[in-house]
C-alpha cells in the first residue's frame, strides 16, 4: 500500500468475498457497480430457483460475464467466483464435479428460512450434508455460512451467538479441516469465536456493520434501507467488528453482502432484507477505516486476506481513493424499478478516483 499524499490512498485492487448480483434486468443494472471497483467477487447462489448444481452455476457465470460486457466499462477484467447453494440433497459427486470446473469456488449454507430466497436451505446440516461436507474438506472447498439459527423462539439479535453454539462448534468438531467462512459477521461473539477457533476459519465483514449500529434503523422513524439480515446490532458489537477488521489478523476480510431490492419491496409492509452498497463500497470501507485511524490496514482487509484464505493469487492492478466528499445518490435505476443505495443522500469522506 502507498499514499501519494495524506489525502490519497492507493491499494492493490480489492475483491468482494460476498456479493448478491441477482439475475436478469437486476443483474444488468448492478453488476457494473461491482466491476468498477473489484477484480473478483464471490457470487451468492440464492436465486429463484437457487443455483444448486455445477451446470446451473456455469450458466449463471455466463450471464454475469455477458452483463459485464454490456455494462460499458471498456476493457474490464472482472471475474465472478461462483458458488453452489447447499441443500439437504447435495451429493458429494456434485461437489467434486463443481470443484473440477475451476470456476466454482465455494458452497453456501443457508439455514432454511434465514434470509432472502433461503426456503430451499438446509434443515439439519450434520444429519443431511455430511457426505458433501466430507468431500469439501477433502478437496479444500470452503463452506460459506449464513450464521444464524432460525428457531422462532430465539431473539433476532441473539441468532448469531446461538448459531455458534448449535451449529459452528459441532461442525468444526466433526470436520476440523473444513475451510469455513463465517459470512457477514455482526457480533462480538462471532469475532471472539473466529479469532480463537482452531483450524481453517475466516469471516467476512460488511461496510454497513462497520459504520452503523441498530440505532440507524430507527433514526427519525423506521428506515427500511438499513434493514438487513443479519440485522445491525448494538454499538459494542460494531466496535468489535471494527477492531477485528482493522487488526493484524488474516482471518477477517471484505465481503459487502450488497443486496439489491426494488424500492417498492424495501418500503413495504413486509420489507425485504438487504442493503445495496455495491455502488459505493470502497468509499464506505475507507470511511470506516479512516474513522478508526487505521487506513494502513485497509489493503490487507480488502486485497490480501481473502486471496490467502481461498488460495488464489493477489490481484496485480490497483485502486485509488481520495479524501474528497462523495454524496450518495438518492436513487439508482434498476430495470423498470428504482434502487435506493444505503445512506442515500448522505456524504462520505472518501471518493473513488475514476
């Protein structure tokens, strides 16, 4: 990392290790925002229907690449890293076939009903998925976990901590060499677990969980564009996430969890969960690291730790930010709909240099 001046920051071009692109007109509308900043992105498989086979993942990859080529970005080398959606019926053979393609890099665990388009998710991980997990452990294919239980008796704000006890600890005991990424970490409990657990484990952290606590949901009224799953937590948890992200630990890296939804489905009687941050992801992260006084740690978090965990080469290009005010647009076009980015209308401290 180098700083041309105290007002400019240049880092190795980063990757996004947790991203929702959707499909069709939505994909076409949003993929350019990611491709302008990130060299690679782990693409979530929770489409309708979900991406459960290697063949489906390869077809989805082609649609993403076509959308990038149509986005008017010139000679852009963005590479989508594909994933499979784990179900109760995912076989070891499907895992091995997917891995052999060289472009399918991980498998995503959604506990059934945990978040958007997760109805086909796993009902009992160790009971139904042991053969698939054994194959993943053997070939070194990471399991990406949405770390929340869905038991209706568990308080929404406690679901991550309970997931550690009920799912993560038994999983790591049975498959100690399985590579696991605890996605979109939100609690001090999660930070402590990932920091201390044995074996190959890591976690992604979003920009919105670094910048905001749960009060952001209610400032001046109910603000649906701050609603995501896992939900924003108390300030003590936000501070723990900032400390983890800006630390020297290689176990924490960037994953935006950017999730586009039409404005009408966010501002709704039963609004969708997800924050759209792809437009201004690096500006958000730079603002968070700057406020913590740790801009020197942004490159490791955004550009080095993820490739090291996934066993991929570090990117060769660079990305430059400057300390210049950036006002987030009120809305963005998304096919026939409008999309409201996180913190629309607010001003960030950093801007991406074109």
